[in-house]
C-alpha cells in the first residue's frame, strides 16, 4: 500500500514540475539563462553551501545520539 502512495506522490511531483516549466515558458523565462547567469551561479553556490552545512550538522547530531 505504501508503494502505491509513493508512486502517486512521485507522479504529483512530476506533474507539478511540468506545470512549473510550462508557466515559466509562458512568461518567457528561460531556465538555462537563469542557471548560466552570474547571479544564478552565486545563488546556487550559496544554496549548495547551506545544504552542505545542514547535512554536516545532521550527521554530527546523529553521531551524538548514537
């Protein structure tokens, strides 16, 4: 039963991503230009840095609990 719920959740996510891309296309926003722009690169670098710090905090927290 949980596998069915997982597949439905994945299908919902794929559908939402598809709608998001269509909406961006409707407004003339290019995902490629956002990613290749200097501001986009800086933002993705900052998000990556935050994710790495969060992951390290979770790993350290898990090691303290074990």
